C-alpha cells in the first residue's frame, strides 16, 4: 500500500485556488464535515469510541468518505482530531458525549517534563496510515486534507483539560510562567511541523493548522506567543518540503483573528481561513494586494435558515469576498444539529455561482 502510486487527482479546484489559479467553479468544503450531523457517522459511532475510529485506519477512512459519498464537496479531510497529539505525548484524552474532550491529567508547569516527546511521530503513524489508505480509496475524486492544532490551541486544551469559556488556566501561564509557556509552544511547534510533514509524505495533498482559541488573546499576547509559532511552522514546513521535493499548499484557520486581519497575508500560509465574525469585505479591504487565498466564512448557524434565505446568504457572502482566490467554507465546524439537506443546499449554492 505504501509504495503503490496514488490515483491521479480529478477535481483539483481547491489546489488550484490555493495556488492562486482560476478554477472552473468555486470550491467548497466544510470543517467537521464528517461529524455527528450525519446518520452514517452516528451509526459508526454506535459501536466505536471516537478515538477508536481515529486510531483504526479502516474506520478513519470510512468516516472520511461519508460526506464525499453524500455531497459534492471539493475536498476530504482525514478523520482525526487535534488532540491525538497530546494523547501521543502521553496525556489521557477521552471524548465524553455531551461534554466534548476531557483530559484527565491536565498539564502543569511541573508535569511538563513528563511529556513523552521521544518517538511521538511514530506513535502517530496510524494517522499517516489512514491518510495513505484514504488517498487510494478516494480514487483521485477530490484532494485530501491533513491537519493539526496550532501550539496555542493545543496548549489551551492540554492545560485546561478540556473546553473552557475563558481559557484562563492556559492564559495564566502567559502571565505567571512565560518561559514555561514559550518552552511548551516551541516544543509543540516542532512536533506539529514533523507531524504535518509525516502526513504530507503519507499522501495529504494540502494541510491545515487549526488555531481555534485565538479569540481569548489580544494583539499583544498573540503577537508574542501564538503568531511566531504559526509562522515558524509554515516556514519550516516549506523548507522541509523543498528538501524532500514535495510541495503541497498550507492552510491555516484562525478563530478570533479580528485584531490582526491586516497581517493575515504575511503568515507564510497559502490559504487563510477566517471565522464568521469578520466581514469578507473588511478582510478583503485589509489585504489589498491579496497574495493569499481566503477561506470561509458563513456562520454555521446560517444552515438553520430557510432554504431561500440560506442561498441568499451564500450568494451575498461570495459577492462580498469576490470570487478571486476564494475557497468557500463555514466560519467554524458544522454543528451536530444541522440538517444534512441544508448542508447540500449550501454546497450546491456555491457551485451554482458563475465565475
Ligand atoms: O471533518 C473534519 O473537520 C475532520 C475531523 C476533525 C474533528 N475535529 C473531528 C471531531 C477536525 C479537523 C477537528 C479539529 C478540532 N478538534 C479542533 C479545531 C477546530 C475546531 O472545530 O475548533 C478542536 C478544538 C478539536 C477538539 C475537539 N474535538 C472538541 C472541542 C470537540 C467537541 C466539539 C463538540 O462539538 O462537541 C471534539 C470532538 C470531535 N472532533 C467530533 C468530531 C467528529 C465529535 C465527536 C463525537 O463523535 O462525539
């Protein structure tokens, strides 16, 4: 399986747009497109825990393909989670229904030295195996995204032990233990770079870094702690890809980027995904020369709206972005109570836009 050549990519809209080329139609995919809103996924979850699906390449591949069979989305994203990295570092992560992820032994400044960094990428090889298998099963239909969490977002979950309204425990490190915070995020940035390179070598055709907890910081804190790490990952990944003679586009999703929209094209990523609180026109206006592809950003709640209204909102968003260098997505992952029909309406409305 490892050495067999991958099937030729048929629908390359996303790759084209990521590189600044013009596609035949606007590309669209959605974060969490293989999640709980789909009955086929719920069926798969009845007999398997969340992390069992992640860790079993056959099951992860099956979950990845569910939305591809149902909708005309222009990309697949490997079924996994950002928290498989803390797990591979030795932390105990559970997915608790109705609660979300729970880390039973959250990180403290004292326990940092216990993280099992040695061999971490080989303990994540199952993600690479799932990617290789999925590339073959996709048969070139659409490109496959790999992904990882950004250092700040991973640190938030590792220190908080789960989701939090304020991320105040993680922020406390920035004020009280700045050296430990920097040390942890430096370490995570290196791991994430190696992890994404492993995913690319395994067959990922584009990779996305998720920095979802940025809304808890301001410009000063994010410029000091988060941004340099994001930039480092992109530049190191690009030089490592060059050394291996592979080239795939890099994407980043930042939730809460409103305070540095003007800098989004200087992060070193080909694609920058914004959340729904930033108006597309404003983002476009801040990035005059736009040498970056924007991705986003419909409010996931817009999928609750009546069909006609939803189509109207999709059209308005696209008009506001402009169709040049645009990958359509939601401004965050699709919610579990979304009607799959609304998802279909969203995807079809994007493809109906004439370029
Ligand atoms: O389809 C895809 O986008 C690929 C798979 C994917 C998942 N999580 C699967 C998942 C991706 C890209 C993620 C990213 C992720 N995971 C992020 C960053 C992006 C974001 O959405 O904020 C974060 C912060 C996590 C951590 C995480 N995992 C949380 C906070 C939760 C609970 C969220 C909720 O709505 O309850 C998860 C659970 C999760 N990750 C599910 C899925 C399909 C649902 C798990 C289940 O079946 O019970």
